[in-house]
C-alpha cells in the first residue's frame, strides 16, 4: 500500500485466514522488544494465534495509523491501545461521536457507521495517534466490505521520525506483517 523509500523486510507473509465479506473480526497485536504476536477471531469470540515473529528491528508504538487505499472503504472500530512504559499510558476509542485523541489526517471517518473512506486519488485515508512509547498492546475490530482483491487496509506502528515502522496489511483472505527501515542494509 505504501511506497516509502528504504528497505522493506517481510516478517510474516504466509497468513491464510478465513475472512468472510461484511463480517466483523477482532485483532489483538502484542509487541515487546523485537517480538510481535497477532491474534485474530470473530468479533466477540475467542481469538487464535495467527502469527508470531521475533527479531523485528523497527517495531514501535510511538505512533499508530490506520490507513486505507484511495476509493476504498475500511471499517474499523473499538480501537484500544496500551503502551508498556510511562505509567502504562493507555487510550481507547469506540468512535461513538469523537476521535478520542486520534488525528484525522485525510479521508472521511464516519463515527456513526465505523468506517474510514478515502475518495481522493493518489492518497490514503488516515487516522493517527501518537503514544511516545515503543512496546505496546493493541486491539481493534475490522470488517472488509471492499470489492477489491488486493490490500484494502493497513495499520502502521512507527517511530516518531516517520522513517522506520512496522505495518500490518489486511487483505480479504490474509494479512502480512512487514517493517520498513530508512536507508539501506
């Protein structure tokens, strides 16, 4: 989805998961040190481990962004995040009338219908929240109503410098976890 400069490393790519169109799913992400776990299940149901990797070099919860491609509707809801340092600062947002500290950078977000949509060409709809911490835990819900077969949504965990980040890309039947580092290896 993103075309930033630097070096991309795929951390987790073989993640075939059953995804039914227009069905809500819960995702739980836990990052500590260089390890990250992704859990997933039907909304309100039990979660199963969908993938775990170690050795992530740039993973950070200093800023979190939810993105969607141009002309794609991505439904996100019940975003909750807890960072491991600074007195376990935490925040959540159910999008029931306010962004609760999230910054809407582009696109349109409907608080009534829980969707992020971007209709502009060549850009992305995006919501962002800065946390100023590295290790984190996060949970969110999503549903795919996009008619496209390619990536339709992305969650980025990045450092404050915006050049180094990990990202979870959502596809209709899978997801991938990658990291992007500025410069070269």
